[in-house]
């Protein structure tokens, strides 16, 4: 476990979510993402950063908010350790359907744990 304050990791998550939104602001479909290798790699790196930050959240916080870290940490492991098997459809689904929820939950954790 890092000696860095865990709230800084929460802020890292929010910053990387914003980066993904910025990177994909002109991406309108899975096909666009597949055809934009530079953007895809940037998104994968930001998701890796989010997963790494999530792994550094203390267990007592993870227990209070179980959805918060589990899935994103698993995605990070796939990106890092099984990069050849990354399913771009899953990445697109995360961008389209999961990021806002993760952002809202991260903000909620930050607010509740003041």
C-alpha cells in the first residue's frame, strides 16, 4: 500500500476520467475508436491509471463502496497483463456506459470521507 494519501488517488481517478472524456470527445462509435489507434492507446493508459489508483484505495473504503474498485481494477489487470486480449467493445462500453457512474461514485466517496 502506498504512503500517499488515498484521497489523492481518488483525485487521480477523476483526472483520468476527464482525460478519457477529452480524448474521446470526437469519437462517436466503436468503429471510430478502433480506427483511432492513438486515442485508443491514450484511453487504455488512462484506464490503466484509474485501475492502479483504485488498487491503492484502503480496504476499509473498498468495503464501504464495493462496486467502486473491483471492476476497474480487474480491467486494469487485463490491460496490463493481457494487453493482446483487450476487447475494444468492452473498452467502448466502459467509455459509453461506465465512466459517468465511476465519476459520480468517486465524487461521492470524496465527499463522504471528508
